[in-house]
């Protein structure tokens, strides 16, 4: 689990989702809470922003629900449900609410009706692998706050 709290890994994973010509300006570790209003989902994701979009990618590829019995994980991922790159111009509404332990819940509704609820924790994991978490989290929240107005 400590491997997901590695800033270099996060930037590599998100970099694969960033549209050509765009550059990540901030990125953090987060958790999905709900996808498309119809299903609760709790798994680790990386959330980043560029000048024109928000990017969300799963931290780790989920292959099995149970490693011992090798039960395949057939649940849809964020990318399969709603995508990985969300242009700010396509976001209809963004609601931010304070959550437990200083986290912030972000509910994002797209113009096409897709929905994604994320939680951005106050702290960036253990071991110091995310040295810019606080700075990047504030930048992402500021960008999302601008959408909420």
C-alpha cells in the first residue's frame, strides 16, 4: 500500500491520462466514494489538474478480488464508468464539503449526467512519499472552488 503514496509514481500514472499539450499543475492521492450516483465505490485514485481539465486515474490496476483464490475483479473502474480526463468546460457542477479528519469531499457532475464523488485527504500518506501533497491539494481545491461558484 505504501507504493501508492509515491509522488513519482503518481505523476507517471496521471501523465498517461493527460491530453497532449497539457501539463499537470497539481496532483494528489484521493479516494473515490461514488461513481455515477448508482454505485458506491471506494478505491484509491490519483487526482490531478491541468490548465483545462481534471484527471483521475486508479493508483493500482485491480485484477483480483481475492489473491488466494484468484477471483477476477470484474467491477468497472472509474475510467470505464466515467472516463479519466474531465475538461473543466464539461463540468456542470462541483460541490465541495468538509469531511472527517480535514478531508474534503468533491462531488462533480458533468454536463452529460455522469457523476463522480471523490475524497481528498488532508494528509498525503505515510513515509513522506508525497512531499507536495498539501500544496497540490490546495491548488486542486482552489481550481474546483472556482468551478463551484
